[in-house]
């Protein structure tokens, strides 16, 4: 039974999960959203305390997790990087050993994936990856939930990711491969997704298409979903040469017109309007961006309810 298999399990990378487990998380998120909209709340985290560690600034991740813990009957304990002793040299392992004795679960948004592993290995309680430079698994749960709502299914849907092969692109590869979503990606040369994660996605695909393109228009042709993200990720300096290099990978009306007639456009936010996505596309009738952002709450509530 997937639910029993998830209890107490870390949620660090989608590569650690089976197709059945991921689909079960999505099913839980769907009915949690239904109940929430009907004014019904469950107390899956009743009497529990959850530590929310933010080494990076956050809007959607922080608010959705903090609100999610509250709605599930728990107490969120938010810890900013400047408030923690890791800033003064304490190891993540030592931090995990202590927090595991205080709280029932830990969510962390930080830089290096290895820090999350160190924290999780030492803590006696489950750890959720709220974002690292390498992966963003919780984002992809909400993305798949959104696609399922808009398209009625996941199996056979064609998604095209356009832009920088960053942490979101890495986790999209894994999530789409597991869920049966065909994924194409178009990135400028030298900015492709992590080759190790790409190899893992190909291994998980089991007949699902995972394919890279050098040309965005070719990749988008016939796509059901167009997905993009910022070209300059958090913590990186803006590079004028990079902006020029990415110019042909902007999601604008011309590019969207090459996709399927009922294609939707997605962006995990925050967006740099006029760079990776044109404002009229982001605010247009094809945009699923705001529903996608809303679904962060329900995806993360489901993950916490099943693991914590």
C-alpha cells in the first residue's frame, strides 16, 4: 500500500519514488483540494510540530508550507538562515540530530542537495526538500496535479520545457518520466539539464518519451503543455551575454502558436516578464500559472500528510 510505504520516508528527490507512490501523492492532493474547497479540513498533523528551514528567500514555498501545516492542524516553526547556527559553522548533521529530537518533520529550502542528505541522514524524523540548486520535487507534484486537472490525464500528455536546464527542469524530467508524461526540453547549448538526472529519467521512463532539442520551435510543435522558468536562478548574477544566448527560447505568442491548439502555459514563478515569458502569454487565456501556484498548497499538504 503506497500510503504505508510513504510514512516516515524522506521526500528529497523524485528519483527515490515509484510510479505508484507518486500517483498516490497526486490522488491524495486531489481529494485534499476538494475537501478544502468544501470547507472540510483534516487533522493529519494534529499535535505535531514541523520545522521549516529557509536558507533562501521564498514566497510560494514558505507560505504554502506554513499555511499547509496550519490547515492540517500542526504548528509550523519557521527558521531563517540567519537564525541558525549553521551560519556559524555548525554542520547539517549536528543540526539534524538536534531537530529530530524536537520536531515531527523538517522541510528545508537551501543551496546544496548534499546538505539535505546530511540533514536527513542524521535526523530521526522525515525531511522534505523544499528546493535545492539541483532539484525542486515539491514543485513538480503541484505541476502534475495542475496538468491532470487541465488535461484530465497524465499518461501520453506532451510537455515541452523551454529555457534553462535548472533544478525545476531536472525534477520535471524525473516527475514526467514517472507519471507517463512525454517530456521534451529545449535549452541553449551548455545549459541542458543535469546529465546524471537525465540518465535516471530515461531509466524511469518505461516507454515515455524523454528527448532534448536545440531548437525551441521544433520542440514545442504539437505540445500540450509549454513550461518555462527564469533564465537566471536565485543566487546567480544576471549575465548580459546569457540573456542574449537565451533570446530564442522566450515563451511568446509566436512560440505558443506552434503548440497544440489547446496547449497550456506553465511557469513555477517568480517570473521575469519580458525575459523567459512574454507578459501577454503569462496573463493570457492559455496560462495555467495561477492555478499551478495555488496547487503548491495542496501538493505540499499531501506530501506532509503522507510522510510526517
